[in-house]
C-alpha cells in the first residue's frame, strides 16, 4: 500500500530566504536568527522574569536583533575578528543570549562556560580557551575583574 500523504519537510520555508539571507546549504545561527526575526516580527524573543525591581521584562525579536547588532559592532571596534574567542558564563538571561548571538555574528568562537562551576574551575577553562573577552554575571564579576588575566572582563 503506497503512502499517498505528501511528505512534510520542516525546513522548506528556508527556500524563500536562500540566496537572499544566506548562501550556503544551511543558514548559520546568526542568519537563522535574522530569518526568524523576519518570520515572527514583533513577537517576544526573551523574557526576564527577574528584571529591574523584580519586574518582568520582555524583549521582542527586533529589539534583540538591534542589541545583537550593536554588540557585534562593539566587538569589531574592540578588535575581535573571525576565529577569536569570546567566553560567556551566567544564569539564563536575555543578556547571555545577546552575547552568544553577537559573538557568532562577529565571527567569533563562543566559549559557553557553566555558571555553576567554581571560579577556579572557570579560570582553568579560560586558560585553555584563551578568550579575548569574557562576559560574567554581576555576582562573579568582582572575582574576575580583580584577577590579572589575559582577557578583558565585562558584566
């Protein structure tokens, strides 16, 4: 008995973006994010349930896209080039996602580091990864800012 149902291909929607928004067989993560912005418009991208003063703060896809572009430009201004490493650690947050996407957009290699690790374990990983820039949550910022490391530390 032949299957008469048409086969559903979940990635068919990419055909309308191929050649315009990406050139390879598959889009990169930053390209896919930009395609998603076009597809979903002003829908919520990230929600921070512990925003300023305990408030809920939601960022739309275009808002996140703008933050990603700004940070990627800042990376270029800081001299980050393709293949440089940017490390990031922290709790789940919109900021973490923005750093991740911006680093990839700038051509950098993202080195995500488990937030739950002890500072000394993080230092060992950073010594191996050799990032040019390290993003860390405010809670651990002082430890890394006061250290004498070969990378810049931001929160």
